[in-house]
C-alpha cells in the first residue's frame, strides 16, 4: 500500500466498484443509510480489502469517506499528552467509522486493521447531499452517531474500571457479543493493555490464566470464548 504522506488516507490497490453492500453492512444501520441515500450514493459505494496492520487513515487526515466493516476488526487510537498511542475503541463487522467527516473535514482518530479487513466505503459528500433532502436518512445518521457515543461510554464504564480479570473478561465478552460462534479477532497483548489501561504483562498473565481455565482458546488469530464463564467473572461472581 503506497503512502501519500503522514496525514493522507491510504488507498488499497484492490479497489473495486461495488453497487451492492455486503450482507453484514446491509443488515446494519449503515445499510439503512445506504438504502435511503438514493442511486447517486449507491453508485459511488466501493468495497476493498485491507491488509493486517495497515493504517486506513490517520488522525488529522483530510476525510472524504465513511467506512463500514464487512469482515475483520480495526482499532481506533488517539495520542496521550506525552505522545503515546492509546487504543480507545475496537470495532468489528457491522460497525461504522469516519462519521465525523460528515460535519468536519478531518478524521479524529488513527484507524488500523487488527487483521485482514474488508470494508464498504461511501463518499461523505454523497451522504451529505442525500441527507439534505431526506429526513429519514438524517434521523438514521443520528442513530449511528448515538451508537458511537454509547460505544465510547461503554469503554469508560466497563473496560477501564475494576480488577484486571474483570476488565479483560468484559472486553472479551464485548468482542464476541452477537457472534453465534463465540469467536472474535485476536488482539495483541499491547493493544488489549492500551484499551484496558493495564500493563501488557498483566494482560498476558490474565490471558494465560483464562486459557488454563478453559475460558479462552486462541488459534490462528481467532479467540474462542466461554461466554457463561467470562460473564461470571465480569460480574465478580467467580
């Protein structure tokens, strides 16, 4: 993937025209936005694959595109006052990011793929133009913004308080929620620690204990979780 400068949005070489959303995006709120936005926006929609660890865009980059995740997971990062990156959210299939450019011209986070990711992309200009003439579309966009606000609140309330094993159990439950296979994309211990406000060593020890207890299995970059067992820990019952 070629770089266009520090603050440029990086374009994947395998960009293809895509006039229908993937099934995951179609079933999400993003799908409602797409359905209500009309043929102009629909014809501008694209789908692309992004390699593991690739940066989709950086904080401060000029934004033109809103993204929805078809497959995989991404992390959103900000910089702390001392310049260190801090993971503030992890988003998975069906989630939307980059909505801030509908009201601002620059992205507010650095977004990086946790593994191989497939995205649906809609130009922000097309969404804004459609929203001017469609009250239902505007209301759906408000719902998407509320979902993002709720997600940010959950990180603070659930993932950054309590003992390490409670935080990690809540994170794993958060990531497998809605997955009938009880699986999710694995994360590095450093990324988990950054999101949970713990040290990587503490996360590693806690994950090792979960694995020994049969609460978590990790194979090929995928985590399989014992949801009832993790739920007991997350509630302080075990």
